[in-house]
């Protein structure tokens, strides 16, 4: 820092870690303050999470521009700084590791002094370096193994109700024996995190319990990101090492009869609450084991709740529910994380209770409440390469189970052909999802998937099969502000003279602009086209003659 700067901006910074808060007066020389681990920074943070010069705060009037110069990331107002810098008003919290900093301008009537250092010591952590903390945790874990033979505990039996109390008692004794190396007021929190790591899912436990967290992404043992309210933020947590991440993965997949090792380095699975899990380990994951968890909402989504959230209008909701009851075949299209499975689950809930439903998924997520539901889940091959059952195998088998409807979690291969044939041979009202960014792309995607079945069918025949089998394509999208909305509902009306599948929009989302906070502005509207099957609603008594069809 330049000790002889001619101008300065007086600031007050509040540095919070847990329940402890420090207030300091600092000077931003030439309107710039630096934050980092280096003692030459304007604000020094004694933590291994901070880089030597982690971020700079550039004062411009009543706004501050935060520049991220670190390797670990900086979060401003809950938003990860991804474009090197982010401008925000004073008072917006800045998160660096376990610290939360808040800067405010002050009017101190005095001459510019030499730069003043502010050293924020961690409140409840004895080790101030990440490597030192990891070493301490490893030492505790080794002592725990001497007390309890956790290595011999089957990964699928860590939910044994007698195991957690034993581990908790042993860890409390171990932590207490370390004396001053762990402050007394931090021992319970340290013990709790170590229990989670020993017999639970480690630092992920508290994020799984947090209703505001939608997705959890473990990049490597030291880096965890969360999706909160549609925004990515970095979590103030980490695993002890890569082995602990691997152990967490094995606790998830082993009870499901799945495995992960160097010969099978990736796996899809689910948690007991229905949350979807994908895990990848070395040699595919270069930085170490990676986990992605898409949480299943503790509060089940209903059509009314989707309307409340603005995902679709009340008229669109009524139309979709009537379409399901009238046994129209529906394909839900959308990108990754757009909410396809959530919408599929909601629409499946409209299936009448008197019908037999067979659901087929890679990792069981659907939670239908009807009494006559058979849920099937794929199975990977065993160590001998035998016993694999794919989505296509299960779709073929479902046809022998006398289903009224078949619900496939996602078509991503040759099973699309079998699904289309099922839709067209007495299993009306079936539903599935596929990856595409528009209804038109969804049709093209289905064509490609049918070709993956290995049959050399003419393109014209494939398109006629699609047109005869699918009545509606519902487009689900995740917008730039993180909100999820139904952006189109289109009817498949046939094949044109040119041999192309014809789609007609029934409802659309028209974007009108962007709000001051970056939110997407727009509205849903009916296109004015009346679907060809509206008379079915009237015949089935789904609407009265005086009611609105849409």
C-alpha cells in the first residue's frame, strides 16, 4: 500500500464470523481498500480461505466495485463474482471464507493517516491455516478409528441408530483431550461436523436440511457451491480430504446396490428423500471426487403452487390438468435444471386414482400418491458385467404389466421408439421428458433418439410415428434470473406435405424486458389457436358448455 497517498476515503468495516462481530475504522487510500491474508492489505483476514490479496474495494460515490483477485472466489450479496468485478451499494455483505464483511462510508474529520491494518482472527477456530485444520481433523479421525472400527462398518449400515451415539461419545472425548488446540466454545460445532463426516454425509448434512438450498455441488474436497434462489454461491464448508468425499459417495450408492470405483468412476443415485445424486471420481474427475445433488423439495409441488410462483397461469394449469385426465400423451421438454421432473411429477399427480400407472426412471424421483403405481428403476451391471437393466428394458417389460399409463422419467436413447409405440397402442395419457430448448427442438430430439434404437427407419416414418403418438409438447425453461417457467405449450397437429412435424403454439411466454435487479419481465399469453381435442373435454364432462376451454 502507498503510505503517502494524498487522498483517502474513511470507511467503517464490520467483520463477522459466526456470532462474533468486529468493527473497525479504515482508510481507503485513493478510494481503494484491499482485503486478503497478506498483512499489507487494508483488511487482513487470518484464514486459509483467503488469498494473499483476495479482493479490492473501489469506492465510487455511494457505490463500491468489488474486484475478485482470488483463487477461491468472493460472494457479494449472495452472488458469486464471476466477471472479475461486481458493483453494489455500501452495506452489501461480502463473503470471504467464513467471514462476512460489511463496508460503510463515514465522515471522520481528520487528516489522512498512514494505512491502518485490521487483523480479524477467527472466533472459533484454533487452526488459522487450511492445511493445519485438515491435519487436525485427520488426527481426530485416526483416533476415532482406534476407538471404533468404522472401517468394518458396511457403508449401507451407517444409518444404524446405535452407531451415531457411539461415534458422538467417542469424538467428544477425543476433542476434549486435545485441550487448547480447540477452544472450548468451538468443541460442540467441531464434534458435530466430525460426526456428520464419520457416519453421515459430512458437511453436506446442513445444506440438505436448508430449505433455501436447491442444489449442492462439490467441486473438490475444498470447494463446495450451492444454488440458492436461482443463484450460485460458495459454501463456507469443505471436506477433510478426497477420501472423505469418496466415503460420502459410497454411503449414498451402496444401499442402492450400486458401486463406484476406478473401473466404474461415475454413478447416478438418489437419497432417501428422492434427491438426485451424480458422483464422479478419479480418473475422470481430475481435481478429486465431485458430487452434484439436486434436492427434492420437502414441500411437494402442486399445480397451485406453480401458479403462485409464476411458472404458469391458472388457465394454463387448468388446460394441462384437463389434458392429463383426457389421456393426451405429453412430452415435457427443457434444459438441465429447468424443472422438467418437477413438472412431470405435478402432471402425473392429475392421473385419476382408478388407473394403473408404471413409472420408469434412472434414479427414482417421482412421488406419485395414487394407490396403483408400480415404480421401476434401472440397474447397472455388476462387477462381472451382468445384470444390467436399462430404461429400454424396463419400457419393454412395462408393456407386459398391463399399464393404463406409462411415465418415463426421461427419454435419452432408443427407448424413445418403444415409448412412442406404447403411446400409440393403447397406453394413451403417457408422459415423459426430454432435453431440448424449444418444442421444435424436442421433436428433432425425439427423431434422433428413435434412430438410436438401431432400426433403419425412414425419417418420414419416424415423424409420422411422433405425430400419431404425441399430442402436446410442454416447454419448461430456467430463465437468466434463476426462475423456472413454462415458456410454451404446443400441439402436434400432424405431418406437413414437406414431411415435417407440424406444431401449433397454444400458450407462450412473451418476454418484455429486464427489471432493475436483473429479474426477467414478461407474461404468459394464449396464442388464439384452439386445440383440436377441446371437444374431448366437453364430451368427458371436464368443462361445461358455458365454461372457458383454456
